[in-house]
C-alpha cells in the first residue's frame, strides 16, 4: 500500500518525432548522490566559537557593570555605563579584525597586539574597581572572565589559522590588493559621476534662479534727412555767383490756386490731361506724377480713364 503513494524520480527527455520536438518523462534510474559523512570537526569548531562568543558577551557585561559603577562617581549613570562598555568592546572588535586577516600574518599582527593592549586596560580597570570597594578578590575573578574569553578566542583562531608559505601568502595578498584596487577605482568613478551630476543640477538651479534679461529694443531707423539742394555751377559762371538748385515743385493741376490744398479732383484732372495728349500712364507713373502711394494713384488713374471714355 505505501508503494502507491511513493513518488519515483523521473527525468525529462526531448526527442524529435517526425520533425516535431516532444518532451516526455521517464523513470530516473541514476543512483542518488551519496550523502556526506558526519563531520565531527565542523561541529566541534562551531561549538568552540559559540562558547567563545558567549564568554565574550559575559565578559563585556561584567566589565561594563564593574567599570560603570566606578565611573558613576563622577558622571551620570547612563554615561558611565555607556563608556564602560568601550573597554571590553574594544578588544572584541580587534578579534573580528584578526579573524578577517587570518590568512595574512603581517597584517593580522596589528589587531592582535591592539586587542591585547585593550584587554590589559580592561583587566586593570576591573581589578581597580574591586580594590576600591574592598573586594580585591572579586575584582581579580571578574578580570579573569575577560582573560578567559580572550584565551578561548586565541585557541579558536589557532585552530583555523593556516600557515601559508611566503610565496602563496604573497600571491594571496596580491589578489586581495588587485581586488581592492578595482573596488577603489569603481568607487572613485562612482563619486566622480555623482559629483558631475550634482554640478549639472547646481548649474540648472542657478540658471532657473537667474532673472530673464529684458528684450533688446532696436532703434528705429529714421529716414535720412533730405540733403539740402546744392548750388549748380555753369561753365562760365564764377564760384561766388553760384545759384542754388531750385527745389522740385509739387505737381499741381492747371488753373488751381497755389494756396488751395490738392484735391482728388485736381489729381484726376492732371492725369486726364496727360491721357488726352496720348501719354501711356501706369500705376507707378501716376504715383510718381502725383506724389502719392501706388494704391491712391491707381484709384486716381482709374477715375481719369473713366472720364476719358465718357468724353470719347
């Protein structure tokens, strides 16, 4: 009965039948991959570092309480305990740096030595707190908590640290240096692009805040003053007897008084007289004769031609 609900492994086969690709499943007879054997070393390593982390937390808590109560004499409680946590948290942070540099012996020496120095300061502060409260033995035992946590970490780091040959250590350092250089160049390029983008944004904002320039008004081109008539000199006339050239007279209809303004009838009469003489007058000729615009001259010329047809 249990075999009815057992799922057998299958695998998909793709074939072409009469030119058409088809997919179908068949039982998978491939033997399953063997399981990895139980790794006791990995389990013990995890237990070791778990114990080290718990001991570190306990050491930080005890050091914070002990040193914080001593610093509370001169500072508020919240400030005293906050600063007291720095003593043990400092050497714990150096442990993290030493872990990251476990394959680089030269670079790992700095966080290891700094952690030992910070541990010594923390131990001294905890012992001093016990001595101040007339409990030197309690202070020494509390200080040994931090020493024990640091010792467990040192043992754990010793179990995972691999002593590389100088050749391979230099090779690994070169790879890390190359990767770090590429990351630095990428970050620098990102900063440059962000700076250019901010620069463009600032320029656009400044252009938007700049007041619009008033429109430039071009000066109106005034017609040039009509030049004064220049005197005309004959061949045999002395220079001092020059006579000015007479100004052009305005066309007037015959028989019209000089002081009477020009009327349309007078202009039509002028053009009619010329048409009767047989002159051919165009619209532009009429405008030049009458001294009026071409549109007005066209109307006057049309009226003169109408009168001429009536007379004929």
